[in-house]
C-alpha cells in the first residue's frame, strides 16, 4: 500500500516536472540566436546583391490564429490595390500555400517585424527557409527596393527560400508544394 502511494506520488511529481520543463524546452527550440539571425541576413543580402546590413528585424512568435487573421486581412488589401508596396500597410504577409498553412509567416514593413508561428523551430531546415523568405522582405524594405506591385516582392523571396532549401538538400516543391509556375503566377502584376 505504501509502495503504491509512493509510486503514485513519484508519477505525479514526474508529470509536474515535465509540465514545468516542457514550455521552457519549447521556448528554447523557438529561440533564434542573434548569430543565426545575422547569418541569415548576411546570406540574404549577398543573394540579393545589396550591401550587408546590421539592422535586424524583430522576431515575434505568435499563435496560428493571429497569423492567419493577419494574412487574410492583407490578402484582401493586395487584391484591391496591387500597386506600390509602400501603400499596403502590413505588407509582405504570406506566403505558404494552403497545404502548409501551419507554416504561415508575416513580415510587417512598418515595424520591421517578422511574425513566426509558435510551431516554428530553429532546427528545421524547412522552418529556417520560412525565416529566409521573410528576411528577404526585411532586406527589400531596408534597401528600399522597388517592385511594380506587392506580388512582385514574392519572387525573390521564394527564390531565396528555394535556394536555402536546395543548399540543405531539400526542395521547395516537395516541402511547400510551390513550383516555379506558382512563383511566377504569384509574382505577376495584374
Ligand atoms: Zn513573401
């Protein structure tokens, strides 16, 4: 009887310990070191052939629901105007097609902030490529690169994402169901 109680107590304390530690572990996985951020920024500026920058974006982790809300809000905007990228308030929203909606991310020009899903982890190459994509939008903003329409900003972002994946032995079409035709269509100015 005593033994059983002891085992029960031990199980409970183990569960409690896991419950306490789990959020911390998750936070660590999600955490992006400033070195990693700088490394990705340097990689992106070299690919876009713009001068390197030390101005890093803020990175904010947010819930899936929040991201999708922002994404759809912006989607309506971009359909409506489709002209100067400076006109669309939260620009650069994204990205990732329906099949991979769990990997939605957004870059907000106004606050120079990349919003990533709480499900994002630094270890995943596919997730890193999403950060690369958003970093392209950050560099586009900092460098004052001009595009004929908001959609046209997507082409370099997807191409960089594709390159990052290929450098690590992965494929954009396989990981995100995005092929070149989709990229061209998405980037076309109507
Ligand atoms: Zn984008």
